[in-house]
C-alpha cells in the first residue's frame, strides 16, 4: 500500500548509517564543543532541514540532474566546500573566549546563523543528494504508481532517526567539554581545532566525486 519493500531492513541499515561518522556529525560535534549544547541542537535542526530538502528533491526527480550534469555537481560541490572554508576561517580568527555561561551564550551566539550554517552545509553537499537517490530506491517497489510518496516516507524516517542520534551527540559532546571551556587557554585551542576541522571538511567535500 505504501510502495515500500523491506522496511525493517531499511530501518536497520538507516540507523547503522546514521551511526557512521560523516560531515554532518563532525559539524554538529564542532558546534556543540565550540559553542555549547544549544548551538549543537540548532545545528542539528539545520542539517535536518537540509536533509528534508534533499528528500523532496529526490522524491520529485530534481536531484537526478546532479547525477547527469558534471558541471552542476561541481558547482554545488565547490560552493559547499567554500562555505565550510568560510566557517572554519571565522572560527580560527575569532579571538573571543568560548562561552560557558548560559546567559552570556544566549546574548552572544547567533543561533540563526548556526541554523543557516547547518542547512547550507548539508544542502550544498552533492554527496548527500546522491545518497538519497542511490539508497532510498532500493526499498521502493518499482511497480508502485506514486513513487514520490514512498520516497518522502523513507526520507522522513531516515531523517528522524538521524536527528535523534545527532541530538544525543550534541548534548553529550557539550556536557563533556563544558568544564574544559571554562579555561580560557583551553577554550582558545578548542576554537582553533574546531576551525581547522571545518576547513578539513571543506577539503573533503571539494575532493569528493560522483562514484
């Protein structure tokens, strides 16, 4: 009735894939460690929104353009890499101490920007689009008349399990590093490490191909 086959297998495979560290996971951990629990949660929601966009594009066939056009694939890839470079550069050049006080954090951290960073980091990663195109169809009945519906259902399921896992990561990462961030010197090192990590992600995105 839903056009989905082997849903249990999809659920298990999706959960295992969510547990595998990737660009989104590193981005969320970086924000949680560098700017606190709320920043990690907001970045998770931004990434989840980007995944919703990929699901919709895949469901209605628009993401297939990326697999057919090398130029479009490269444009999106380099835009995503450049955006990660920019985030990393801002973190490296930020000399302010990382926030540990809840009130100060609320005033000084731009959560809208964090949400936007998470969204663009995900939506500008063509590898994510290719994942949805390659993985989801394996569990859709090709004879089903409306393939958009099972695409959306499977995508929503995958995003939900992934978001739950990333929220857990965000909360635990911020808690573990909270005491370290009370030390001004340590907090500066954490900021630099997070910035270098973001630049490293940018390099990784720039080097990916369509295979």
